[in-house]
């Protein structure tokens, strides 16, 4: 039987997920289908339940439903619980919904692929942002053994909430998480081993990110989870400084592959051809 999956959100036409999943379905000769489905807010619950009845094997969930899907899930992965958002749902044989968040593994799997000798054990990470993506990145950093995480964000409350929510796991993993205001964040970059922008600042048609890399060591890694443009100003400047840089496109693909494996029972890995196809889509989406 044809395996069906979908990405659900509103708006959804911009989503690159169908391109990614259908590429891997074709490449692996799998009889499956992955489509983008726009659901209106007032019909969210009934629409999800209808898709489950129609034997969908799972979904990606995107804006604005990553939190509202939680109450429809029968079980959540620990990762989804920590992050407080679900972007991947697996429908079990008895039609129960298992909610997971693949941004965490998506970020770290890609980082390991891009930086071959990566060793974050005992290192210091600087994170810009305190939204859902930031929580996923922070969870992955803690699991990877970083000993210090410094966060700056426009809304201080959200950083405080992260520190509170991650208190137990950060203590267990001997990781100290601290808020730094904007000024102190950039001044202290001399102790930073990895800098990650998790905000939408710097994305095409968004406000730019204001940054100052003058104190950054030249062996620090600089990541941006933005993939449009592929090279944000942050990455362009970091490259000029001699830093290794990682853009957001690999993370987008890696997070998709977590769901792909759950639904289509096939482990796929990405190649440069998909990269080219996705960049080509930028003009159209
Ligand atoms: P996501 O799930 O993609 O992380 P989000 O939870 O809305 O999305 O988080 C967006 C992040 O970008 C937050 O850190 C947000 O800062 P606030 O927590 O202060 O809202 C940041 N961000 C978005 N627009 C911003 C802006 N104009 N100036 C500063 N920060 C911004």
C-alpha cells in the first residue's frame, strides 16, 4: 500500500519539505507520497483526525501548529517534551499519535557532517535567540557535552524560561546556562567555541541581525539556522575572519530525514544534487 505523509501548516505553500521528501522517495524507489496541506486554525483538530483516518503514516507540523499539536499526541518523545514543540508526528498501527521534534538531531547531525572532527565536550556555546529553534539547539548542545551556554535574546523572559526548563538536565550534564545582555554577549565572544544564530534575523525579507565578531577566536565555529539566503551576513563576516561556517540548509534536510525514516522505514542521506534542487526552489517559493 502506498505510504502517505504530509506537512501541515498555514501558510504552507513556501514549504520545501515536499521537495525534500519526494526527492528521497524517488531516489529510494519507495511507493510513497508526501504533500503540503494547509489547515485552517478552527478546523485543526478535525482535519488531523481525518488524515489519521485516511491512513497517513505521519506528518511534519509547521507554523503555527508546533505547539497546538501536542494536545492531540498520545505520547511525546523526551526531546519534544524538553523543546515544548512537535514538528514530527508518527501515527502508530492503532492510530495513536507519537510526537517528536527532529530539529535537535537535525542540527547536530548536520553539524557533525559539516565539521568532521567536531568535539563539543567541555566547550562554550553562544546562542542568539530563545524560541523553539533555540531550545532544540540548546538541548542538542547539552547532550553533546558543552559545559557553558550563553544566550542573548530580545525577550529576557524566554531565556529565563529556558534556564528554568533545562535546570535538571543541564545540571545532570554539568552544563551552565546563562543569560547575557546584547552588549556583554558580543564582548565575551573571546571565550566562544561555537556561535549559533537561531533567530529569524538575517533571513530574506526580515530585519538584519546586528552583530560584532571582533572578539571571536578564528577557530570558533559559526552556524546560522537560516537557509534563505544560504549565506547570511553573519556567515559572510565569519568566513572573512577565517571561521568555519555552517548554514541552515543541511539542518533543514537532516531534520526531514528523521521523519522520513520513521514513516518510510528507510535511512536516507543527502547529496549535493538535493542541495542544488532546493536552492533552485528559492526563486519559486
Ligand atoms: P522558532 O520556533 O523558529 O524559533 P520563535 O519561537 O518565534 O520561532 O522564535 C523566534 C526567535 O527570533 C526568538 O528568539 C525571537 O526573539 P523574542 O523571543 O524576543 O521574540 C527572535 N526574533 C524574531 N524577530 C525578532 C526581532 N525583530 N528582533 C529581535 N529578535 C527577534
